[in-house]
C-alpha cells in the first residue's frame, strides 16, 4: 500500500507529518512513501532529503491524494482536502471530532476511514502514539522561552558588582504534560517555580522537578483523573472559589504566569481573571496555552500578544509547536509511525484496521461508512483506581494494640526462659561440673547479646555487626598460642584460624569506615 503526506495549507502551519527518518521506517513496514513537493521545507526537510530516503516527491496535493491509500497530515483537513478524499482511503491526522462534527460527517460521506491522533487513549501501551502529549511537551517548553522573551529580566538570581538580582517567580497553572515541561524549562533557567493542579496526586511529580506545589486547604476530595483519561475534571463551585482566592493571593508576587488548564470536550476554564491581572506588577507576563479553546485568562486574545493597562503582557499564541517545526515534526511523525506499526502487525505493507484493539478503536472516528465517535472507554483505565484506604486507628486503639504486643512479647520471653531453665537442669543432671561452668557462661553471653542487639535500631545493624566481627577476631590470641603445638594438624588449624581472624578484624573495620564515610560531607 501507499502512504503520502501533503503540504499543510492551514495559514502559518510549518509542521509536516512525514520526515525522511520516519519514511525509512515506514518503508521497513512495507509501505511505499509519497510526499508533496515542498511539504517539509518549513520544517527544514528538503525534497532532496526525502528523495535520498526513498520517498517519491509529487508536484501537487491533488496528484498525491489520487496516488495513495493512506494520507498522513497534521491539521484537520480543510474543505478542499475533504473533497479530495476517496472511498476506502485512510486519513490520519489531528481531527478533534467532538468539535468538528460537520467535518467528520463530510469525511464519512466520502467513505474515508478517519484515525484521529488526538483521540489516542491515554493508556501505557499507547504512549508511543500519544501525539497530543508530544505537542503539549513542546508547547510547554516553548511557552517558557516566549515568556522569557517578553519578560526582559533574568530568570535566575544573581549577585553582581552592580547589585543583587532576585530570581523570577513563575506560576504554572495545570501540571499536565505541558505544565510539567514548563516547570522543567523554568527550573533549569533558575527561576523560583510554583505550580498548581486540581489533581492532588501530581504534587509529588511537581516537587520532584524542583517546583513548589500550591496546596489548597479544601476538604472535598478532588478527582484523580482516572475517569477522564488522565485529564483534570471540572471542579465544584466551592473549590473554584478557593482556587481563585489563592490565585489572587499569589498574583502580586508572580513575574510570569503560564496557564495550561484544559478539560476534554469543553471550553478552557477561566482561572486567571481580569482583577488578577490588575494585581500583577508592570512588566509581568501571562502566557495562555489554552488560547485556542477560549483561554484561561480573561484578557487573552487568540493568536495575539497584548499589553494590559497596568503593563502586563498577555500572550495568546496557538502555534507554539509550529514555531519549533523541526522538533515537532520529528516527534509527530514518530507517533504516526508507531500508529502504522500497530496497524501493520505483519509488516507486509497492508493496513489491518483491527477495531477490537483498544488503541486503534479509540482513535478511529469513522470506519466503513459509519461514524464511530465517541469510542467506548478503554478496557484498561488510564490511571489505576485508588486502592481503598483503611481508616487510621484511634489513640485508644493504638494503645490497646501496643499493650497486646507487649503482652505477647512478654509471654514469649517467659516461655523461652522456662524452656531454657528446664534444658539447663537436664544437662546439669548428666554433664560434668567443669563443662557446666563454661556452658553457663556461653548461655548467659548468648542471652545478654540477644537482648542488646534486639533493641538496636535497624539502621545501625551494619556498623554494629562490622565492629562485632572485629571484636570476634580476639580468637586470634588462642590461635597464636596453638601454633607452637607439637601436633601438625593442630598447627595447620591454628594457622587457618589466624587467617580467618585477620579477615574478620580488617574486614570489620573497613566496612565500618565506609559506613562512617557515607555520613561525612564531601
């Protein structure tokens, strides 16, 4: 079968759905690759690069649509591209079927099979095909670069001959893929980063990247995202009011605010209101990554950069991935290549559209003349449901448990003492008195040693045992006394004892020394 990529006709779109590298991988799957002339130039992939990779370059999009069985592109198709589709042809692209119902119906009438890369389910097996996450990662990184370009100050704090420069304070609203990418970029530049998300389980991820999680004192438990495929769910009005109050508290301190909050199938929630912008310092920057869906900021204008009355710059660009076209195209084409790998299990160049496969079914919006959107939920949840947490015992219950443990331990020790006493009496009745003297010392040593070691903290066991090994090397004295014996076997055994004792002494102190070095400052 043949797969081809046309040039994107959406104004300002620089990405391309097939790179020379991905084309080589497609050919290994058995496909013949085509591309429209100049399709990759904006992403810095020349026609010569494609020809060297074995791709056939066609002069027009119309001829490409006629030649190929599978069309791979970035943006949802325009009306003219829908008209070029033919029956049985497969289109792979971002499609957003929930927002483009008319477009979906038109493509379905043409008899085309639609695979929407934005509908890939968020399960572990599908991560390699998750094009939304790939683009969000780039958008998050690029948003920090854009903020720095408009901020006009250092991100990192500095102490110079001209004075002290404080670090920039950055607030990231929403800790999804884009938010985490923004956190990583901002912290690497030396900024003080704060981040907020309605999903409490992401706090650990935020803090592991060097940012501070903004906690809300709110009793109502928030959704963990399992029901919404890993995305945030709408919050209650009470939670929203607490959230906005917290943002108003933070607004005067923040130099840069990057908002990334989106809810699937809905307009972007308004989280950074006009009064919050008025509280910010002149020269502050707001970058709204949700601008395409209405924006998280009240003042956001899609695809525009504006300055508020109090001097705050608000960036509403929607083409951040396209601004890094080479990187975006590389990642997106890799996502498509992985999708094609799943669609071609036999690697024979023949597409097998298995609607029983969770990933393929989830991404399919139209198949064999039927609209298959929305898909059923995947059999595997995007996030495992939380295990039920047992209620914490009360203070009275804890005291009762502790008393029960002490009673049990006391009973065991009493039983051991009684058994040991009876055993000693039995041995004493038959053993000679000289043996009993040494045996009693041995038993008492074992008992005292057990009681001492048992109450030592686990973290001290290794150094304690190392020192014990060294002390046990005292047997070297007995061995040295026996080396001068007239018996050959006794001399050999004594020599071996000296060797083992030396290993105990040297090894014990070496281990202890290394343990102590672990606690020393380098």
